[in-house]
C-alpha cells in the first residue's frame, strides 16, 4: 500500500506546486506531476530491493525463475533506473516503456506471493484482486506520465 500512497501523494503535491507556480514550470500538467509520483513509487520499491525487504522479495520469486537474488537485484536496479529516466525528457518514453514491461514482468512474483500467503515486511502479501487493481493503476500512471502531453 505504501507505493500506491507514495504515487498519489507525491503526484498531488507536485501538481499543487505546479498550480501555485512554485515549481519553475515543471509540473504544470498532470502527466508532468505524474512523473514525480512515478519516480517516488519506483525509488521506494526499487530501494526496498536492497534495504529492508530484500529477503522477503527473494521469497516472492517463483522457484521456476531460479536465482532469486539475481532477479531481486535486477528488478531493483531497473526500478531505480526507470525512476531516474522518467524525469529526463529525452529518456521519458523509453523509461515508461521499460517500467511498463517491468510491471508486467514482476506480476508473477506478486501472484506467487498472494497464492502462497507470504509475509512481506511482516504483513501478509496483498490479496491478488487488490494487487491486480493496483498493478493496473500503476501501469496507467506510468503510461500517462511517459506519453501524456507535457
């Protein structure tokens, strides 16, 4: 739930800064503000791959994928790179495509965690329906941030 909250709160604050003209013109549109929210989302989740939740995330990797440490590191680096890329105008669309593909690629881990009732950060994994809806929301936010009118 923290990533969803980060996305919504940071996007709202960026948009407010844009509306109040406190942002040097960076967040004048919702897609531009979404770039900040998407970056916050993926910096938070990407950082968790290295600090705090690494062991829990490794348990989420379905056994068929093998080497959970590699996959957690790979996806963590990809999330952080995408968070940075979404802010660079020349990289924004490439970063958005990468993040969309990443969200689709990690869904099996979320499915596995929900089906096997894993604990993530001391809490039960997000139920599958809720996680699916969150994932769709994240996909839409990334697409709008990456391809919306700035």
